C-alpha cells in the first residue's frame, strides 16, 4: 500500500508538472489547462517567501506581481502576513484553506483548525486533525467568544446568491439584480463567535456594485455597513489591492471605487488587461474589544 501511494503521488505530481509546463509555454490564458496548477505553484512560492510576506505587511508589492492570476495570489499572502504563528483556536469560515499545501504551512501547525462550509466537499483532511462543520455562516453552531482567529476569505459575497456552480444553491430569483444584504448576518455571527482580543481577517471583491448571480461585488455603501457593525465591537484596518496590466498593487479606496470584475463564466467585464477574476479586493483586519 505504501509503495502504491508513493507511485500514485509521483504520477500525480508528474501530471501537475506537465500541465504547468503546458500553461507556461502557451498564452497563459486564465482558467485554461494548467492555470489552476500554475496558480497553486505561485501561491505556494509566495507563502514561502518571507521577504514577500513582509512586503504584504508593509503594503508594498514588487512590480509585475501576480500578472494574469486571480485575487487568491494576493489574498492568501496577505492573510498569512497577518496571522500569528502562535497556538490558537482557528476557524476557516468558508473553506478556502481546505488544501494540503495551505494546511501544511508552518504558521498553521500549532493551531487547532476548524473549517466551516455550507456543503461537504472533497478532499478532507481528517488525518491532519482538521474539524469540519457544515453550516450556513448566518447561523453558526458555535458558542459565543470561542475562536481566537477567524479567516473569511472571499466568501461573504456568495451568501444568498446562486451557488449551483459549487454543487448547491438556495432558492433565489436569478432575474433579480439588486443587492442582497444577507452577508451582514454572517458578519454578525463571525463577530459573535470571535473571542475578545481575537482577530477576524475578512476579504471580498470591491469596486462598483455588480451582481454576477453567483457572487456580488461590494461597493462603498456595502462596505460602510460592515464598518458600522465593527465600530462598537473593536478596531480594524482596511486595505485595498487592485489589479492592472502591471499586476497587483496596494491602492487607496478611492482608486478602487470604479473597478469592475471579470466573470469567467459569462465573459462579462473581460477587458484587455489579462484579469482572471476580480480587479480589486478589500482586506480587513479586525480586532475585537
């Protein structure tokens, strides 16, 4: 069995390497064959680059960083630049950390990790001691003041939207293009279960309001409602990173207000800048009183 597993792992890595080589030798079109493997490679390199993580913490990025790669190339390094390496009860609210190469990162090794998502997914990592809970983020089954660290990465924009591309969806009227404010119920729940002095790292696409059916892009009004929830419960810092042909760079909120997302499923907002998805993300580091 051990020999079989080693052979299987080797073949899987070999296939991954060939897909990356094919992507790099082509036009490097986002979401084409090999893109997912190439993106994972680049995220892994970023997370193991202490100098780059220091740049993220100082809100500066090298020119050309992340060209043609979606917002995960900035979200993960920013989150890891903000996390402590200390022991803590840690919640991934939305299951964006449910990958071996992320869970194996040094900063996570001393944490007791819980992953909460709406629907079961594969693979899972029970052998790593990861605890899984399946729940709506608007009705979390955790007691008050429980977690010392919570990450909710690009998840709240999917709440109350059509998530059928992920294998599940609530009953919604797809013809309605107005804003949904149900994400605020999730924010309130995350604040409820966060321990005093604990931190919540929250990210989401930002710019013009856009309803892309499976997600909505938040505008300044929607952000202000999140800030209103934060104001009486703790302190927080806002950061914004935007995409251009030259890659990802930190920016002011004002520079991001008119940004549009590219929806790879419909082609809406594609442009000629090589953007793979959202062109701006809001990053919030909240500390609870």
